[in-house]
C-alpha cells in the first residue's frame, strides 16, 4: 500500500534523479515516509521528502493527504518554498488528520549564470547532504525551522545553494540514520563519511550502497531517499 501511494519520478533534461523506499522490517509498522518530485509551471522542479509522525495506517493515510496538499499549493502558487510550507502548516490541522510531520521542500532551478540552483526550507527534518564536485561533503543546515504542527504562525527560513556540474544532493528520512544505540549526530556523521567514500559511484549504486552501509542494523523505521546529480557532461 505504501509503495502504491508513492509517485513516479519525472524525467528532467540535464539532471540525474533516483529514489528508494524501504518499508519498516515489521510489516505492522506502516510508515509515513514519502518522497516526491514534479515539474512546476515556470520550468522549475519541486523536490520533497517528508515523514508523518506515527507507524500505522493512519500515518500512511496522513502522508497521502499531506503530499497531495503540498503538491497543490506548490503548483498553484509561484511562491518560494518557505512561503508554501508556511501555508501548508497553517492549513494542516484544519483539513488533514496529520498532527505533526517533518519535511524538506526544495525547488531546483536553472541558474542565470549556468548550472543549477537549489532553494529549500526544512521543517524539522534531517538536513540534505551535498556532495560537491571536488569531493567535499556537507549538510545543508540553512533553512532549518520547526516541524509542522508545532507552531503554524511562525515564519520559516530558507536556504539557497548553487549546484555546479558534478554536484549530488541527497534528501532522506530519519530511517537512514537513526539508531537506539547511538546519538543522532553519530548517524549523520556516518552518512556523511559513507557518502564521501562512495561519491564516485553511479547515482543508483551510490544510493543502494548507502542503504546498506549507513542504515543502522537496529533501525525499525521505513526509509525514503531522493537523490539528484548535476552531470559534468549533460
């Protein structure tokens, strides 16, 4: 059911993109993790990864509600991501069954100077990971705000980065990094180190290998990963 609710990816000229979704090991723990990517009327592409609080059918249903709302808001209004998420947060408690959720909403744009640019806002979600063309890895900590449902009238920040050819961005849910036996910072550092080691792999291989190496063995949550790469030679 969870796989059925998740979308197909669009085809983007000059951009590689791949996704993975792994359900929770316990089949009774239907999750609320999701990814999304869709073209916008002005030619930009919306990228989303999110997680509705809970591990049951209600979380999965809430995920579908929230995803569809976010799609509609992002498509209908040519607003920056932080304004869209502000509107979503204000409406969520009134017209969905979702009490709390985390997400990253980003817009992939063609930069005036060439290449691509990413603009995003983060609502209490693990930060995106950037692998730059010269081999450096770093989390995108800008644009970090509180999770959805905590305070709907608070303004949200936004981050922006230029993506040079050869750059890779990873959006993921906490099932990739969380463990009961280690602090969250240790899981983030492990993901960063593994991504640095694997940065030369093809994008599909990179994501598959990260799921094996970085996901803690004791993690009982579902996992969603959305990865994009700006090729050096489109």
